[in-house]
C-alpha cells in the first residue's frame, strides 16, 4: 500500500531565503555599481567614437571590463547569503538520493521554531530529524 504523500515543492525554505536575499542584495548594490562603473563605460563609448581604430580597441577593453565588473560583482552575493544557496543545493541533493533509494519524502514542514527538511516514510518506518536553530 502506498501512502498519498505531499510531493516536493518547487522551492525549499533555504532556496526561498537565498533567492529573496540575492534579489535584495542586487537592489541594494545596483546604484552603487552604476555610480562607480558608469563613468568608465560612458568614457569608453565616447573615446571609441571619437578616436581612431587603435584607440577604439582600447576603449572597448575599458567599457567591456567595466561592464564585466558590474556583472561579476552583481552575481557575487555575500557569504551569509551564499550559505542559504549551499543549504538549498544540499537539500536538493539529499532529495534526489533518497528518492532513488525508494523513500517517500515529506519536505519543508514548519514546526514553529524552524522546519523539518525531510520526513522519510518507508518500509522500516518513519524517520524525522529536527534541526535546532543556531544560537
């Protein structure tokens, strides 16, 4: 007999925290990055349009480097956010391994002081690991 269990949601608690944190991080840093790098991009465009071929090549390097720096810094969230992303990746990997082993899973169950990442149901019984919040 198979139990009708809730299936895995598309996002985990850690995944939601990570995505919301990165979204907030990008909003906070957006104008700072533009303030720092926009003058280099604008100068490279003007320089490239005004000067000859060799200078235009250097202007392209300057503008491309500034644009690349914006993209790299934008996609490098601080460590406190990256831990949520690592937790999400770990939960997904655990889910994949346990389902391949034949376990039924109930996931992301809120218990008031945190959540249960996985409740396992199988022939040997029901297993639950409660994680306590860090102090």
